[in-house]
C-alpha cells in the first residue's frame, strides 16, 4: 500500500495508528495479541482503500474487539476513528457520529492525545455531510493555522481539502481556498492532485477548461483504480453536462458512475445519481424512464435493499459511448 493512498483518504494516515514503528521499544517482539490486533486494523485499512467498506467495517470491528480485550486505549480509539470514517463513507452519518464520539471519550480518558487531529478531520467531514458548515469551519481552524509548524502535511492537506469543500458548498471564496490547497500538494500526492482537478473543473468558466480538468482527474483516479474518485468525477462532470443540456453525455456518465456506486453498495450516492437521472428524464420528456427511476429511488429508500446487480443492469453506460 502506498503512502499516497493512505494520505488521500482525508489524510487519516491510518498507518500511523498501527504502532509498528512508533518507538525502538516497539521494534522488539511483541505479544501475539497486539500483533493480531495491529494486523487486523492494517487489513481494514487495505480494504478501506479498496473501497470495500463492508469488509473494512468487519475488520475494524474485529480490531476494536481485540484492542478492548487487552485494554489498549490507543488501539480502541484508532478502531473507533476508522469505523467512523468507514460508516461515513457509506453515508451513515449517525453511526459515524456515534463512533467518533466513542473515540473522543477514549482519548479524553486514555491519554491518547496524538489522535486528536484525526478526530478533528473526521468530525469536520461529518459536519460537512450534514450541512453544519460553521461547526466544520470551527473544527478545522486550528489545523489551518500556518504558524503552527507541528501540524504534519497529510493533516494540513486533509484540513484544506475539507475547508475547500465548504467554500464550494457556501459559494464563498472557493477560488482562494482551492489555491491554498494547491500550494501544498506535492508531486507524489496523486489523489490530492485529482481532487484539486475536480475543484478547478468546478471553477472553470468555459467548457474546454472544465473538461480538461475533469479529464485529468479521471485519468488519475483510473490509474489508481480509485473507484469512489472515478464515480465522483463522472457524477460532477455529468452535472455540468446537464447544465448545458448535453443530456446524452450526462446519461452516459451517470450510468457509469451508478455502476461503480452499486458495486460498492453505496446507497446514498446511488440515490443521488438516480435523482440526477430523474432530472434528465424529466427534462427530456422520457416518461417511462422517469417512472422507472422513481421506482428505483423508492426501492433504495426501503429497508433491506439488495438488488444491486439489477440496479446496475437497468442503466447502461460505457466509456466513449
């Protein structure tokens, strides 16, 4: 697993939570139960970075159980943080909030202050997803203080990425925050480069500029096989197509994004894509497709939805078609 991949997921730097190289003492042979817990959380990181959130949640839950079995505060808090990030990635903000609150309680009582920045990043991401932008800005402010040289680059980049997301959501100083974010991105920060291209695509005033930035982002995400990034780029690009009434192009991109999100069993983003498709079919007077899409939205909203393959088959889309 590359360090770039680890840093890219809101810079959780999960490898830093594994304790493997924290001190010379820890380089000595350690008890088997600690090794087992560390390997389990490391496997969870791998699954998370493959966007296999179901498997990642299983592994982080197992790691939590193992760390609790040896009363290891840092391991317990790390597992809770990872579970918060994983459930947030599946769109379950309530579960994410509960897990991050658990992490906070362990940190407050267990003396694991070095995890505080991880908690801030994930807490701000939850606040962004729930539209609590002022709360998110307050959380991020200490990590954006350029005078504080103790904040590492992955954390600073994660904070800037989230602050830039807020700027776009509020339509306030998006260009300024995008450039602050850009200034910190190094050549090996591959996925941050892709995220930057998506921000710049949103800022572009002309189609040629926007298309070039989306193409850059898509190429990077494809090279890393980063499925959430690919799907997000296609969805954002399709929204621009819709705004310019390029409906066939929008349907193609949304179909491709939906295929990926359904593979990931990502109910929240599948629903958002279907809402965009509903908008396309309404604008193009496609009554049958509109009715079918409304039906899929209703099914997604129902408990126990499991027709992921049928959903992907209902909407086609291939690159270049």
